[in-house]
C-alpha cells in the first residue's frame, strides 16, 4: 500500500518553497543567490505539477516536471557562464555592479 500526500499539503509546500525563492530573489543582491532562488522557484512549480498530476492520476504533472528540469538545467548552464563572465569583468558578484555596464 502506498501512502499519498494530501493535495493541500503538497500545494502548501510548493507555495512555501516558491515564496522562499521569491523572497530570496527580491532580497539578495548576489548573483549566485539570485540563481539559486530561481532554481528553488522552478523546483516549487515542478512539485506543484507532480502533486496535481498525482491527485488526478495523470502523468501530465511528471511530464511537465521533466520539462521544468530541462529548463532549469539550461538556466544553470547559461547563468553560470554569465556569472563567470561577470565575475571576471567586475571582480564581484554584486548585481548592482551591472548598472555600470555600457553598450
């Protein structure tokens, strides 16, 4: 017998994770923390899809989670490349230093 998580508990957990990611995105100025906050938000949406798909016994939530994981992997690859270039150019990871970028 498999134990299932109630729909409301899963969605509350996903909403809490999304709120933590959004708070980290808005509060932090370090680019690395911003990327990690976006990653938390993507995982929260994936969790919401999986919980909802499990509720209605559909595989659609798992398929959407695979798409979200693919998008998160692309975000990490591009984000870390930009992060390395930004650090090489400005010697800091503070997002406010980007305001000095021209052309």
